[in-house]
């Protein structure tokens, strides 16, 4: 018969306490569990990635691994609430119906985290089954220390990331699956027998960001990832042979080696550059968003960073030098409003006031129409912001220092707007990598003659200038804009900080040791208040 779930692991016996320090007590509470979630836009292949991750966790990490499908939680919720669940998975309508069900499920709570809550509840049930214990009410199912991993397929809303990250803390890893848009369209039309390009694009739009806040918001959840992997290439070629350009397994293996510390892994140039960009973003006091950029030369050296911030006379942007009260004229510290939003509102109001048929309407109706206008392209206007954008700040910083920007690479936390894109092209930048999307940007449509988004079609300006590459495209080089892949800035410290000995101190021979106070992915089975009490009680017993 199964035993009831235990509330917590027992503290060391009294006669052992004097021989056990706080470190042993804390490390002994290690849950040895990982929760790895996958997020990606429809057509990116999240289920394939989830299966690969699960297999690698077992093979490399030695974890007992279970895949937890968000789809199953949505379907069970639908059945419990008397809602029909479509069964035919080969039709586009089925996926659309599941999108609707997921939206409805999220709408039942004010924080839209219902799907994430169901995933956490499923993990609790799975742990109880593996440990052969019976769940009793709200009593916790405390991990028994066996290495276990739960792979979540797939995240569809930022609230799901938030609830899982808060529960599982550093033991939670979110993998973002990058995939070219045209590739996704092709996959969708092949998967669904009744889907053409227009239907596929409509599905992708709903998947990325639906209107209401409870709607799917994959684009918002995606940039919260800890690690990015590109799944644009097919795993198999049309003749059934393996595709040598498909390197997902290799990239995921590197991630698992980072997590397990089975090898010494250090950051790539791109990972370090994006970490600099992320750090720069936190200098910004912009009321809309924080954006950072890092400009590197062809050897990978950071030559300038930038942040979105209001310009200051004399060069550069406001920052620490203007932190004294009264001398910092950024919006957050002076006028206390966003000039861009104010201008958008004034434009909408003037339009209403200048249409004869609307002039005689009551003020409240005119105000309502103005709000509706803000939901049109008027709300996408960006030229009235006081801030210098991060990309432009980085380019200008390099120029002030007399450093050439020709042949450089730019790493930016958010996709460049169309204003920045024209300056990036003009500055001679070869490549741009980004994390977060920026739907307001018209960069690709306005500068399609100068920007490429597919690496296989790319001829860089430097290749042409140095005549190191020969081909038809050399006569018209472009700047490559592509998503960042690898360890995300939010995980940079956990992934690369040395927290263990790497050599035998006597012989000097390399020897990867164990961290004294737990790994970077350490999750304790007990809460902090319980651990605090255990340590306090041990200390009060005296020597």
C-alpha cells in the first residue's frame, strides 16, 4: 500500500547535529529535480524538441524523465467543464479550437496562469506516482532526492512561464525554439490537409499574440527563454538521409552539459555580446521598455554598448552623471509622462475634431473614438519618443570614440525599428542578432533591398568588400538580421560562473569537482522558513 506524502525530509538526529554543518543540511535538502519547458511559435517543432530534450536528460543527465503536455491539461479542463474536445489532429480547425479552449481556460483566473497551474499540479501527481505516495489534500509531495526531470510541451503564455519559474526557481529552464517564418508556413500547410498559406498565416498570427490578455501570447513568452535553439533546418532531407545542417541535437547536448557540468563549457562570442547588450538595457529608465545593444568588431571585442535613453547635451545619453535631483531630465524623473504616447493621443483627438460628422458628438463619445484610433497604426507611431534607441546609441558611442563601425556585428535585446535599421545599414554593420520581436518595426518591408533574414542566402558587405566570397549575390550584399541562439542573458551567470573546483590542488590535474553549496540549478525540497527553523534549532542546542 502506498504511503502518504511526507511534509518534509527529517532534520538530522540530535546525536548527529554536532557533526553536520549548515552546508550539509542545506545541500542534503536538494530536490534533484529539473523542470524544462519548451516554447516556440506554431510550426517550429516544439514537440520534436521536447522529445529530444527528454532523451538527452536521460542519456546525459541520468534523470528519470517525463514529458508533460499542456495540450492534455487543456483538454482535461475542457471535458471537466462540458466543452467539446476535437479529436482530428490533421485539420487546422482542431488547432484553432484548442487555441480557443486554452484562451477560455486562462480566462478563469485574473492572472491568466491557469494552464501553468495545471502543469504544476500534474508534476505533483507524477512525483507522487513515482515515489509511490498518496496525495493528501494540500500536503506537499516532497521530492525523495532521485534525479527527475519534467519536460513541458509547450508554453503558450508568459503567465505560464511566471508561475513555473516562481515555483521551481533555478531548477526551471525555458528553451525557446527559433524557426524561420517561411519554414513554419510550409510545415503548417503540409501538416494540415486543408490549410493554405493565408490560413497558415492567420493561425500564426493568433498563436503569436491574440487580442485579449488571456489569449495565446507566444511572442511574449518566447523572449523569456533561458536558451534558444534554431530548428529551421529539417532533420531529414527529402531522400530520407540525415541533414548535416541540422545541429539541434548538438546544441541541446551543449545545454545539458552546461546543466550537468560534465564538461567545462564557456560562452560563445555571441552569448557574451548579448549579455553585454542585456546589461546595457538595465541602465534605461524609459517608461515603455528597456533595450540594450552591444557592437562588436570582427574579432569579437565589444567596442560600444547602447541603451534606449534621452540624449544629453555634450554627447551621449542621461545616466549616472545626471543622477542628482533636478539634473536628470529623463521622463521618469522630470515630466513623468511618455511624450510618444501623449503625441499619439493628441493626433487621435485632432483627427476626431477635424471630421465634420464627429464634431457634434458628446465629449465621451469623441473620447471613445479617439481610444479606438489609438488601436490603429496611430498607436504604432514611434517618432515622438525622446529616447535615442539602443542601436543608435551604440553606433554613436563608437563614432564619438573614433571607432569604425564598418564590418561590425550588433547584438540587441529587441528587433530594431525601421529608424534604427536605416542607420544600421548606413553604418556598415554586417549582422544583427536580436531576442525580442518588435511588431511595430517596418524594417524588413522598407529596407528589403538591404536586409536579409536567411543566413543561407546572405552575402555580407565585408565578404564582398574583401573579395573573400564569390557568387552572384556579391554584387548586392545585405545586412543579416537573425534571431539570437544559445544561452540567454538571464541564464548567463548560472551557466558559466565557476562554482566548483576544476583541478586537484595537489597534482594540478584537471578534475571537475562538486559544488560545496549546491549547483546553479539547485532546488531545495524544503522552504526557506523551514530551513531557517532547522538551523536555528540546531544552533540553540549549544555545544
